[in-house]
C-alpha cells in the first residue's frame, strides 16, 4: 500500500513550498488525483496491451486535466503507480481521495498555524 501513492510526495512539496501556485490549490489536487486514478484504472482494466494502455492513460490524464483546468502535475504519475501495483477499484477512494483530502487538511493547518500564509488562495 505504501508505494501506491508515491505521487503524494510531490503533491506535499507543491502544497507546502508553493501554496500560491494554481497547481497547489485544493480543486486541482483533489480533482487532478481523482481524474488520473480513474483514467489509469479504466485503461489498466480495459486495454490489454499494458505499454499501449499506460501511454494512452498518460495522454488522456494530461489532456483531461488541461481541458478541465485542474492541472496537478504529481497526479499525472498516478497511472504509472496503478500499472505497477495492479490495484482494484477501491484505489479511487483509498488512497486517492482520502489521501488527497488529508493532504489538503494538512496544508491548510500548516499554512494557518505555522507559515501564517493564506491557503487556499482564491483566484489562484
């Protein structure tokens, strides 16, 4: 389970080091990880050629995040994690959504009580 969300390490960096970046906002983090995991799981389960499936999933993930304006670069690696760990559909809930939500709460607390900066940023 530990390796299933390596991308959260990069997400934490964005949330804490560059909280004013559009990539660091809760909407981008939550929806970006959700989209990436959902698309990764769909391609993993329904396209038989793994190399082709991974390539397609990465392209769709990046395009979907751009089209929906929810880019969160660390989430783009979720399909790779999915193809390496072969999770079931529960992966969307745990660790993806629960973990991403927990990161937002931690970032909010960190910036409110430690860094004394505003997070999330409105109109980032």
